[in-house]
C-alpha cells in the first residue's frame, strides 16, 4: 500500500432539453418509424385539400384520382423522413411540383414539403433541404410565368410577382425555423455531453479520493499490526506479558482501522451525507506518534501547526501518517523527526529518518508517494521525497494555507 522507496541511493422529463430533442440522428440506433404523425399529416392533407378545392372551384382543376394519389404519395413519403431525409425532401418536393403543375388546388399539400425540409435540416442535411426548397420555388416560378399557357387550367394567366414573393418568404421561413431548431438541438446535445462528462469526472475524482483515504488508513494500520504481530510471535514463549501487550495493540489498531474504513464507506452508501465523525487532522498528531511508538518507532515533533482548513488539515495528517508508515516498513532507523513550520502563505511539513533502507516490503502496492503527491497537488502544493545527503530519507511537503481555485 505504499511507495517502494529507494533509500541511500439523469431525472426523467426534459433531461436538459425538450423530450423530442434526441429523436433525430443520434446514430446509436435506427430511428423509430413515425407512423402516427405520418397518418395524421396524410389525413390532414387529403381532407384539407378537399376543403380547399371547394374554395377554389372554377379557378383550379378539380381533384381527381390522380390528384389524390399525388397527395397520398406526398404524405406517405414522410414515413421515411428520419431514415432517408434527403430522398424524402426531394420526393415530396417533386410530388408537390407535379400536383401544382397539373393545376390542382393550392392547399395543405405544401405542409408535406415543409415537414420533410424540417426533418432533413435537423438530421444535418442542410444543403439538400435548401436545394429541394429552392427547386420547388424555381419550379413554381417557371410554371407561373412561362409554362402556364401550356398547363391546366386552360385560360390561366401569369401569376403575379407578389404571389411569388410570398412563396419565397414561406420557403425561407420554413428553412430558417428548421435551422433554428437544428442549432438548438445541437446545443442541447452539447450540454448533455458536457454534463455527462462532468458527472464522470466528479465520479472519478470521488473514487480517487476514497481510494486515497482507504490506502492511507489501511497502510498505516496494517503496518502497525504487522510489526506488533511479529513482536507477539517472537515473545509468545519468552515474554507472554509483552506478547499480550502486542496483541492488545493489534486489537485496538484493527478496531480503529475498521472504524475509519466504515466512515469512508458510509459516504458511498449515503452520497452527500455529513460524516459521522470529524476527519482527522494534525490535532491527532500525538495519537499518531503514540501509534508509531507501539510499532517501535520513536518520533520527535517540532513546531506547532497553524489553524488549517479541513481539507488542508486532512491532507497534512495523511502525508505525515504515510511518511511514518514508510519509515516503519522500509527504514532500518527506529527514530524519525517531524518538523512543522509555516508562514503567511504555506505550511511546510518535513519528515526525516536516519536510515538505512531495509529493502523489505510488507505487502505494499507502490501507491504511497503517488497518493501524497495527489493530495498535495489537489491543494496546489508540492511534495519532494528522496535520500538526504547525510544519509536517511526525507519527505518535504509544502501546502498552501489558502486553497487553490481548482479545489
């Protein structure tokens, strides 16, 4: 559990956007068939065109079976608008052009082209949709000003240019509304992706924090238990009373470790809940010194810590705890020194031992130094660890007294 140091060498509902915002072109699964909307639009077009024919009787050609087939084709094509939007927008535009060229009444048939254009633009086929709408308008201009003499109804005159301006405005308005919805939909998709990424990042940071806490708690406790177990085994026959003391220390330390582990795991069971016990800090340094003494390590403490923010206090305590744990496990020295100093802006922690390294490893995973560096970096501080020129090993941590903006 420590660094092997070398010594001497988503709610239901809108989901951040309207419920229809993710129904076009997500790409992960085939879009559903829009049966109901297609049936509704087709019935509306057929019924509305029949009603419009009565209002335009004598001005346009009456609806006949061919006209109803064209209306049906324009409506039914919308069933494929999510799977083949380009083909549908050109298909509906072509059907409407044939319908208008045959002289049939104006009416809701134009709505089929508007819906096909909307679906194509939302799906990302902007130029195809604009091209189909432009072709529809150009065809209407051509029929209304040059081909009208050869097209039904007979005796029809050229369409006024004001009518063409209205049609052009309608075309631009349909495309503009579609573009606006496409932009909003892309914005909703980006916001969902950013929120999902932020949630994943927070989850990763929380897992890392819990892993560091468990590592520091278990590394220190198991190191003390390991040392005391060795003492108990060695003295079991020759000094039963001392062996009993070692076993008592093992019992107390394991109970304490279980309590701290339970406190960490409680945060997983009830996210956001306040911890049942305060997080450890440098005020527990005497307790840490006593635990080190039970493992055979004498620790001298110099200096007094300032009043620290909870996060800084916890990080300082865990860094000292990890440094002493590694002295117990990897150093031949049975004496360590902890020096505390601070100024207006930073706390300096220094842990020294006289070595030499023993080269032993009591089951460590090699994460101790990395964990200390992560704790310091999270607060905007630094960690330096390495052999001292005069022998032994030194860990020097510099922690800002004012938390950084990133924390």
